[in-house]
C-alpha cells in the first residue's frame, strides 16, 4: 500500500473533497472532525485523518453526512483528490459538462479509470456499488490485477485486490452494496495507510448470500457499527442500512469483459385415528397437512392435554361420561421460581407425539446491571422454555429434558418426531463511555441455552457459526432449532443468523422465515437533508429441513410487507408470497397496491413473476394459497375477494373478483371450488353513534369502488361466507351467515387454530363472544360467551347445530369481570368420536354430538392441591 501523496490546496467551494498539501501519515485521535461525525462512529479516525490531510472538507454547511450513500460524482471526486494535484477537464460526458465535479470525472476518464455508459452518459447522481468502486480503485492505485477465471464474474479480481490490501471494511456485506461516504473514506484511508491492522472482508463472504462470521473479532466490529447506529437520533439515516443497487456500469466500462452475471388444493387435515383407542378425532387446524402446529390444548383421541398456570393437566376424556382429571404436573420448580418468571395464567404451546408431550412457554430471567447512573437497573432477559415430558404413564408424567433458550419464540412446527423452534434473541446491550464494546465480552452477548441433560449453561453457538444477512445489521439473533423428540439426550441442531424473524412457513421439505426490512431511498448529489422516508420490503430466509436435515438454503427480498404465515406458500415450481405496499411507500418501480410474487425456491433472489398491483389504498386482510390458485381478501370500504391462477409461476394472473360489504380475516378450504371466509360484516352510515367503538373511518372511497361515498364504515357482527369459485371469472357468495352485532368477536379471526373443522362430517365449530341489543339496553351488550357449532353443505349452507357454553346456566355473562374472562371462556372445541369437548382453562364439558346434550362437566383447578394459591410473581427490584 502506498503512502499519501503530496498535493497543493486549491480553493473550491461547492465540492466534497478539497485538494491541499498532504501531511505525514500520523495517527488520528477519535475526536470529531465534523459536527455530524460523532466520536463513536466506526470510521471517525479515518475521516479525521483524511480531513487532516485535506482529502475531504465536507459540505458547504460544515457537515459531512457520513452515512449517506455516495453518488458516483462524489466518489470520483474523493478518489481523484487523493491521487491528483490539479485535475482538469470538462464536457467529457453528455451529463458531465461544467458542474463542480466535471474536472474530477473528466480527469478520471483521461486516466482510464472510468469509461461511462454506452449511451455516452456517466450518471453522476447514481449510487456506486462496491464492485464498481473496486475496479476504479484498482486502476487508481495500480493494484495488482489477475484475470478473472472462465466462470468468475468480471468483478472478482478487483474485489480480491481490495481484500488483499485489507481495504474492505466490515460494514460492507455484499459486492452490490452501495458505498456510504464514510466507507469510501475508510477504503481510501486504508489504501493510503501502510501497515494498518484492521481486518478486511473476503471475496467469499462478500459473494455469499448469508456468510458465516469469521471470528468473534468480526462480530465485535459488527456490534460497533450497530452501537453507532443505535446512538443516532430519531429521523436520521440508518447507518449501513442501504438498499442494494443493480450494477449501473457494465463490465465493458472497466475492462471490456462481459458480465456473468397443477396441484389439487390442499385439503384440511382429516380426522386422525388413534390406534390404541380406535376412534377418530379432530386435531389442530393447521396450514399444511403433515406439519403440526403448537396449540394451547391438544388431544391424542383419548386424553386431552392443557398447560396453563405453569402446570400440565392431563384429562382422561373417554368414555365421555367418565371424564376426569388424572394428573397435574408443575412445569417449574420452587427453585426456578426464584430466578424465572412464568405468567400466572401463562398459556403454553403444546405438541403430543407418541408418548411425549412438548411444552413451550415464555419465561424471563432477571439480572442487575450497573451503568453510570446512581443506581442499578433491572434487566429482564426473555427466554423460551422447552420441556419434553414423558407420558408413557399418563397418571405420572415426568419431565425428561428441559431446554431454556435465550430469546422469545417466533413460532414452531413439528414434523413427525422433529421439533423446529424459531426464536429471536435481542441481547441486553447498552454501551456507554465506560462500558462499551471494547470492555464487553462479545461471547456473553451470544444466545445461550440451559440444558437439563448436561446441567450446564452454554452458548448456543460460536461466533464462527453465526451467519449474517448482508445489509441487514440488527442487534438480534434469529435461531432455528431442531430437537429430536425420540431421543431426549440428542444434540440440538441449529442455524443462527444475525437478523430477525416475524413469521414462518413450513412444509415437510422447507422452512421459511419472513422479516420486515426498511431501506432509505437513494439520495441525490448534495441532497444533505433527504427526508428519512423508508421503503418496506420482506426479507426471506429459507432452510432445508428434508430428510432429517437442517441447513441454510438461501435468502431473498420481495417488496412490501406480509400479513401472517398464510401469506406464504411453496410448491415444487415456486415460492409464493402476498404483500401490501402502502401508498406512502410506493415507488415508480413498485406502485402502491397488493401483490402476489412468485419466487424461485432454489434462488430466492430471483422473482419469477408478479401480479399487477391491486386495490391501492386497501390492505390484505386474509390470503390462502390452494394448489394452483390463490385467494385474497383486501378491505377499505368493501370486501374485494380476488381469485388468482398461479399455474404459470412466471405469469400469475388475476382470474376474477367479487365485491361485497365486510371482510374476511381467515379463509379455509371447503373443496376445490369453494372457500369459507370468516370475518366481519360492515355497513356504511352517515351518522356516527357514540356507543359504537369499532369503526373504520374513510375520507373517500377507493377509485375502483362503485358505491356512494360515506363518512365512515361501521363494523358489525361476525360474518361467515361460502365463496363459490366454480366460475373463476365470476366468484360469488353461495351462502352467508351473520352472528350478533357490533362488538361480536371470535379468537378465530386472529388465530386459525381456534377453528375445529371436520370435512367428513360437514362440521365446524369455533369460540365466540356475541353482542346484541336487548330490550334493556339500546346498544349491543354481551349476551353469549361460548362456542357455535355448525353443519355446512353446498345445498343447505350454514346450519347452526347448537351452542356450547362452559358457564353455569344462571351466570350473567354480561357482568363477568375482566379478570375472570379466561377462566370459563371456551378456548378450543375437540371432537372425539361422537362427543364434542368444549375446553376452557377452568372447565371441560363433554356434549353428545347427536343430541347436543351435556354428558359431563369437570373442573380444572388452578392448583394440584385444593385451596393452595400458588402465585408466581414478577421478580421484584431491590429497594434503593
């Protein structure tokens, strides 16, 4: 690496880099060289050194805007300022004439550093990627260049030149990443500074979708960047969080080389047969057949399992007339209560397989951390507790293994005897002047696991086994864990990524994690005060889980944000995802609206096709992928029900739509030509009654809504609709059922697992709280708390078979205090044989399916010993 060259200072007012006599290369203290470059900026010393040598002078207003992406004109100015004394030139490109930067760009062209575009332009306002910058810097600093291999991209030799010179800072994650002004300063400093000891990114890591960290030192540097970003004020640009750009300059601009660069609808699960009990029963309503989802209540067809109040309760359900609570197992010990908090009525996620129950529930540990304050503060560390419980003897369940993972649960899935758990871990990391990154043990910030099988606490992984997602720096670890349920002592398979997770989708071959991502739009030259508008997208990670495997399999990004897990689906030919782009986030490339994108499942960076934007100004309320079709419901004033053909992944097509009042929150398949929608009815009213709370205010109707404007849309009671899509070009509502009035609600509208569905018997049920007006009250009040049971067929539509309630007949449900809501509200309905079991946290009632008469009701006491009032309190802070 060469030393700084000497140059003379020339007065230039409106430029980014000024030319001046160089000084000897001396170490620079981490003092602030510009008012907007704080002392904790990772590259403060480099920027200060360049300013000291007059390589940069900042903007005319005295700022430097270190984290703004650097346009090509500013980049060339910095490079030429570091190698040339008196650059000259003008009118060298159609868009480079007499501007302040013209002599720098024209000098670069004269030196053979740039060639421009085939149309004769230079495009000075465009971002510059690391790949483009590496080619220019190789020539500017006369670095050794080796020819690219036959299968290598044109930029590989240039990138390797920079990595060999230790010039690629850790904040750069990908070859197509646009540089910031601070990163450009750092690279130029490294190329001019001899014998610096700063680590550099390698070409392999720069060209990998989610590369592994190379060391704890690299992780430490990432935390330094994150610590800086977190210290920035509200509304400022996000450091090192820019969008990727397409290579604006072709390989020819550098060296003349070329750049390398019908299935049936998924049916709802059929009732499961219990081999021992020889009886069929309904299981948890899941998205994908063969992929079980955790729920607060489970059954194996003979026993019902419930976990709340940190206890597992086992109920012998058959025969119904002899139903009884046979066992109750505390899930945390008295000793664990001293350091762990599990909510008093905390509901756990459960799985049942063979002779094992899996209980997954949130917990918190507490510790104390001293800052430079006058007193310590309590920090709650969220954790996820997973317990494997042997139920081979149902009367004496036994915990065989407990695993406590740092972080909160995103979701989980069970495939045969493999449990997949996804967690987010956000370390308690509060760097201060006295207690910063330099004094922090990075290993302590990794996610840990406490394993009862070894009675030890250890890091879940090592620094060199953590992946990071390029350009998605977060002080968060998302972990995908695979646990063998047949072997309680087996090792835990895991993949850990620096990033975040919000929703997951899984089939028997693949597991996807989706997370929101926000990036700032490109800023123009000297656009110092660019508004901090951020454009949302959805980041996807894929994992191969086939054949007992767990391996990272790719990442990608699609525009917009998703609703929930039903927004995603995979077939052999494509991964499909539905997103919404809001009006204040639209761009020329991606206008506001709702989309379905089809993505190459083997390369998530490749979007195969997309629908045209639909229903701008509305948002997705529900979506369901079923074979080669997709169904979507959006809402603003009316409920557009859309039908799509996805048989050609490269040309997803809208087949038809239907508009009607209301909306559907959940779509469930009935058969290949019919779909059930569960949601709410709406009406448009001119006057707003003060007693009605749930209302959607609308300034004006959407452009494509053919109804008269109204001041607002009022949400009414619950609506169930059977959509007929036999004629895909003209879907219609075949049958509709309305329940209650405004305020009527069901957990099903937020959680699909609340639905009990039995296609073979044309039977379904769901919990519901009904509100209606009575003779006493002029506004809707609660009149029923329980569950509705329906029959459904194409000819007769929805037929209310009966209502289930776990409250006593003389209970006035309107007056039940809020604190009692969870006790006897029906959470789930299970069918075992010819009996319906309505399950609450405090009771279970068995009802004969034919006569809808009660067979037996049992209490589920909160504690094993009657009268014992076990309360697991939050950890109390000490008195100061």
